[in-house]
């Protein structure tokens, strides 16, 4: 899957988004103390936007109707069971 350009862009975007949220949230007080609240929010917003744009670019430019497809051979019964289990959080 990672050989497809769209998958790489989307994976990079999600990874960057999660990393940015973890780093910025865990170091929030220190960043605000060092650089100020406005700078913290500007950095947070910029990094989040860049990560989301990477996801959108990967999907819209390289993924939509052209990426790898994972086809399920499950029949309607298995799909209903899957939906029920996911609805219950299992």
C-alpha cells in the first residue's frame, strides 16, 4: 500500500497531525511561557492546517478513484455483523 503516492501523502498527513497534537498539547504551558499564547495558537493552527492539507492533497490528487482498493468478500450477513460489532465498539 505504501508504494502508492496517495497512500504515502495521506499517511504522512495523519502521522504529522497526530504528532503535532501530541507534542503541542503536552508542551502547551512551556511553549506559551516561552513564546506567548498567540504564537502557540498560530503554530498549532499552521501545523494542523498543513497536516490536513496533506491528507486532502493525497486523497483528492492521488487517491480518489485511482488508489489501491481493498475489496471485501464478505456477504450481507458478515457486513451486518461487522456493523453491529463496530456500533458496540467491539
